[in-house]
C-alpha cells in the first residue's frame, strides 16, 4: 500500500517538475540605482557585523563602550551572543538597544576607516 501511495505522489509531482523546467526564463529587471544604505554596506563595520568582529578592533570597541555605557566583553553572557550582530541581539534587549541607539552606533561605526 505504501508503494502505491508513493508512486501516486511521485506521478502527481512529475508534471509540475517538468513544467518548471520548460518555463521561459523571467525577464531581467533593470539595474537598480544603489540605495543610500548601500554606502553603509561599504563601511568596515555595520549593525550586521558580528559583535566579536567589532570588539576585535579597538576603535570599534570604543564606539560600543561609549554608546552602550559598558564593555560588552565583560558581560557574563558575552560568549552566548558574541557571534551575533547588534541587529540580531536587539530583540533580546529592545529597551536597551533602541532603534535610535543603533542608528547612532551605525553612524559611528561607519566613520571608522
């Protein structure tokens, strides 16, 4: 019985897979102009950079210490969140990592060359 059900399921999926392979390629979208946020992506550090990468640079670590008011590496849970970015950590501490604070940190980190 299992064999029959498996065969029926595969038979139903086969035409769909064949259609997907013969469908014409979608039209290419025109090249988009870079958004203003694209400039931030060229920065050495941003809100998506892992925290351990940020604190490895003395200037970037100072930005975090100044903005957050403490050395994040001294936090007892540092080992748990060091591989995460500030943007990933924000939902766990929304009262401390406000959108305004992260915007300031992002601006300060982007200034580091």
